[in-house]
C-alpha cells in the first residue's frame, strides 16, 4: 500500500501536471520520491493512476512527508509563485533540522529567492531557487534546470538534478550550479524573456529550434472542418510576467534589452483587441502597397533577418546577466548557462552551442557581437535584414522585434551617438552637467543663455 513507511530520497509538494511529471522523471532515474499535495485526495489519485507500479510513495501531511525523508531532507516546492511558497516554507521550517534543503522549482521572482535564502540561512536551513524549463514534456523526460542559492546544498541535490535533466551532445546534462541567492531564478527569468523575443520574431528558419518546430506544426494544423485552425484563434496574447520582469530588470540596471522589451509591449498591444478593431476602421496604412519582388529571395532575406535578430536577443540577454552578476557579486558561468539552455527548455536550439563556444574562447567576453563567429554572422545577414525591415515599413507590416534589433545593432556599432545633444539639452534646462570627450569623468555645467548661473544640479539636489 502507498502509505507503508519507506525512506525517500526527496519529496515534492504540488501535484499539478509539472509536479507529477517531475516525480515520474525522478522515479525513472531510480530515486524514491515522496509526493504530497495540500489536497490529499490528489495524492491518492496520483498513486492509483499515473504513479501506479512505481516506487513513488505518498504522504498524508507535511509531518508524515518529512518523517519519510533521508537526511539531509530534500523538499521541492512546485506551487504557485508568491505567497504560497512562503506559506509552505513557514510550515516546513519547524519540521526540519539544520542542513535540510528546501528547493523552490516555481517561477519565483529572483528577489523573493534572495530574501528566502537570507531568512532560511539564519535558521540553519539551505534554500535553492531553481529555474525549471521545458513545460510538461520537459518535466517528464528531461527539463533544463537552473539551480542557485546556498551552494552547500548543491552536493546533496546534484546527482538527482543532473540525472533527470535533458542531455545534449555526448550526454552533457542541461543542469549546473548557477550562482548564489536568486541567480538561478534570474537566469530563468532571462531565459523566459528571450523566449518572448523568439516567439515574436519567428517566421521561418533553419535554426533547428524547438519553437520553430512547434510553429511549423501549428501552421499546418487543421481544425475538424478541414480548415487551418490558426486564423480562428483570437489574436490577444497572454503572459505570466517573467518577460515583463526581464524588461523591468533591464531598465533597473540600465541595460538596453530592447528586443525583449518590444516583445512584451507587442503582447500588451495585442491585448487591446477591441481598440484595434475600432482603430482598423479609421487608421489607414500605405495605400495600394504590394510586394513585387522575388518571393524566394525574400524568404531567404526573412531567414537571415530572423537569424540576426535572434543573435541580438541573446546578446542582450547575456548583457543583462553580466550586469546582474556585477550588481549582486554572482560568479556566473555564461558558457554553462548556454549549455543548460541547449536542451529541455523552451528556447532550446543548436544556436546555443555557438554561444557556449564563444564564451569558451573568451570567458570575459563583453558582448556576443564582439565574438568573431557572431560578428561574421550578423555581417552576412545585414543586407537581408535591412531589406526585410524596409519592406515591412513600406507595406505597413508591424515587425517590432526585427526593427528594434536592427536599431540596437546600428546604435551599438557607432562610436558616436547623438546623445551629446541630449546631454547638452539636459544641462541647458536642468543644469545636469556633461562630460567632454577630451576629459571623461569630469562633469561641467555651461551657462548656455548667459542669464543662468554657474551652479549645477548636483549642488542643490535635495
């Protein structure tokens, strides 16, 4: 019977589809898992059905669950991010002993993970915040796992995590230790932000990507009446917040993650369905515009524009990771992160192998665009990229990700930008000061009108 006492390697709380699949994955790899859910009837149902004939055991209560665990006790939470995580932590703390490990595998905000690390460390408990990517299929057969938090916990969970994670290449696990405190969930957040950008960009490609594969299947799928299903789906996209968090973090740390930001805003614009229907009746685009070029050549141009834009998206994502590492003192292994994303996760693609190779060549690489492979790749795509964006503008087709990616590239490759005028304007109206090219680091103020004073804003900020 399922309630017979047994010693489990790990427990998992939360028996939605992701939790059930992760338990079955661990069972397949020889680990004894104790399953628990706040609604205990779900434990009974799971053991009678999906987990029938497995080594999975169940628990009637948290106390029962903890009593069945080997030491150090390892407990995974797969519950809704936010208050539910804190509530379960509060209930677990009195039941655990110093050195026991709580793992949050949900989509938690990285600051919450950092807070929980600090709070539990004071109680002698170890906390891990792990990104889990790959959806239901990944959880069952091999997800991408991005653990961070108290590194002392890693030796006690490494075997389980790396065993159940997706494998790529010659068997490399798509899981490694990411860094301290909220690093794991920060990396997962950036992963999801890149996913937003990828989904906004896709038309067609040879990039051997999971999202491209499923996009092709969606485009071909027919409804029960024989017609294509996609045109019948309401064009109002939802979001769970991680893309928005990425854009907010980019603004907070001053990193121009423009493509992900535009992808988030594109979803926001799509949600204004009723307004757009109204606007479509009065706001007109180019009159009589029609594509007259070579369609086969233009498809190749689109492929190259997508490739270049995808490079920009990942370059920006790793820029944000690098800045976060500076902000929080994290030691992030960027090549290992790229490897974690090569399999099991939503953005998995052979493209990520090239990113790992770039960081293998130079672990201190400031930007992917400065690596020879990516420099040459963007250069090869540039003419096609510009033709696609120009054609889209002429035909009135919105393509925010392609256009913002190209604008970023053009801004990044210029040694001089018109921000000097912006600085002069700020000093003119607000005495905010500026630097001279000949003397960087020294800020001065100019009395532009002859009627102002020589006091800069720094002298009277309150």
